[in-house]
C-alpha cells in the first residue's frame, strides 16, 4: 500500500465503522414531526436548507432525517480526524488522527445524538465549525498576518449562521490566548479583524438572504438573539447556582456519564496543563486555544442547567470534539504505543472497566441511559485499584508515572465507550 493512500483508507474504514454503529443503534422516533419548518421561520437557516435538499433527494421519511443528522455527525468525525492530524507531532500525524477519530466516534453520545435530536440536529453544525476554526488556525499559522486574519474571519462568521453564543464563546476564549502570543499587537489586529470582518460578512449575506426571500422582518433576527443572550445567561446562571451543590453534582455526574469519568479526568488534566503552561510561559499555540475553549464550554455545561441531558448534551459534544485531538496528541508518541508497560497498563484498565461494568449491569441500572453516581464511584474505585496493582507489578519497568496514568485512563475510557455502545445497540 502506498504511504499516501494509508490515511484515506483508514478514514474510510473508520467512517464505515461509524455508519455501522448508527445503523445497529437506530430506532424510529415517534415524537418527531415529519414537517420541515419553512426556511424564513427557522433560526438555523443553514440546517433547514440542508434538510430540504436531503428530503428533495431522498424523500420525507424518518430515516432521511436520521441519515441527514448522521451525515452531519460523520462530518464532525472527519473534522476530528483532520484536527488530530494537524495537532499531532509530524512523525505521528496518522497515529494522532486515527486515535482522535476512534476516541470520538466510539463515544455513545456521538451515536445517540444524531438519532434523537430530530429537527434540533442543526446544533451539530457548531462542533463541526468549531473544529474547522481550530484546523484553519493551525493551517494558517505560518501565513502572512493579512491572509491569516481574512481566513479566520471567514471561518468565524460561519458560527453566526448557526449559533451566535458559540461565536461569542470563541471570541472570549481568544482574549487570553491573544495576550499570550509572541506578537500580541499583531494578534490583536487579527482578533479585531475576525470580529469586525466576520460580522460584516455575515450581516451582508444575511441582509441579501432576507431580500431574496422578501422577509425584511428577519433582518434584526441576529440582533434580537444578542439582546436575548444576556437575559438568558443571567437566568441560566441564577438557576444554576440556585440549585446549590446538589444541582452541580448532578451535572457533573451527567457529564461523567456521557464522557466517562476517565475521559473527563484525562481531558481536564490535558487541557488544564496546557492552559497553565500557556499562562506561565506566555506562549500560545493552536492546541492551547482548543484547550481553553474546551474548558470554557465545560464550564457552561456545569454552571448552567439543561446542558448535560438530552437534547442539550450537544454542548458536551463540543468538549468531546476538542478533547479527542488533544488527548490523541499526547498518546501518539513512540514511548506509549511501543512500550510493553504502557500496553499492559492499558489492558489492565480496559479489562477491569469492562468486568466492573458487566457486574454492575447485572445488578441492574433501573433502565437508566447513563450510570448513576454510585455506579460511577464504584467503577472509578475498581479502576484505581487495578492501576495500583499494575503499578506494583511493573514497578521496575522504565515507564513514568504520567504515562502509566495515561494508559490506565485511556484504556478504561475506551472500555466504557464500548460497553455503553453495546447497551445502546441492545
């Protein structure tokens, strides 16, 4: 096989695996209407146009809706593959891209969301555009300041078509990132161009769209969204804090249930370490921006209600999409995959997690989609014990404690994903 064709064949193979998982899990949605809303009446015009094209080609059956959302999710998987390729070190790009897509597509949330969101599937554009923005920033790092600013402004303007709050989150995340760049003044110019030019491009195209559809009442739609955003955030934060620690702990359990407690710990570890290094050394990279955005979105999930359960769990999908390439970047090194101690620790975490989940499932989960706090606590305790035993057995092996923890967490996370996927298919 030619080396240049290997990434293509791997991407096709992983895509077919994802499609097979969707087909095996798919069930009819009885609570979703088959009527597509009129284009002018929808806040997500891009998604409605996409659905209308799909239904014009394949009909209006429920399977078409699921397939359209599944195709969007597959696009996110491809974007994760490309982001993993871009963030990994040069000798291990294929390994990083493959690991990133495997971590992403095996997560149960990636399988269940396109099958259950129905006409809310337009939110799947957000993680896709988020990864497009990160990938574009990685690609244009060595371009001229002018071309970099223009390209990123066009990429950022895509968010305004699907979800204005996400565009604001990206801008807020860029502020500390810009301050830590090697050339802060040049970065400030790029930042202002992204905001001003991106807003101008979107406003022009939006006005042209309203003119073509003769719906001038929609011209102020994005401005109305911005005005409502402040009240929405205030209400969300007030409600979120009003519940106190019980509400907060419930959201943490939901987040751990979707992402797995091991992937959640690993993601917070990698992102937090990246942000701390950025602030300490005053040097910022594309990976640092991805880490910063992931922590901001995770904070939104934990501090505001309705973001950790269906259908609002797509916020966690954004965290997963950003963490998968970041974690794959750490894993895709020779010291990990070619180390006997790493493989044995990975296997210990995998086997113990599968065995513990099987025992707990035999005890019954009361029909819940996600494990509860008690189940997750028992699972984490069992994996930690397995990690301690493997550490004692391999005490003389030349493997750092950090690499041992990485192997244990990633092995347990993959086991958790596979078991939850099996439960979905049942």
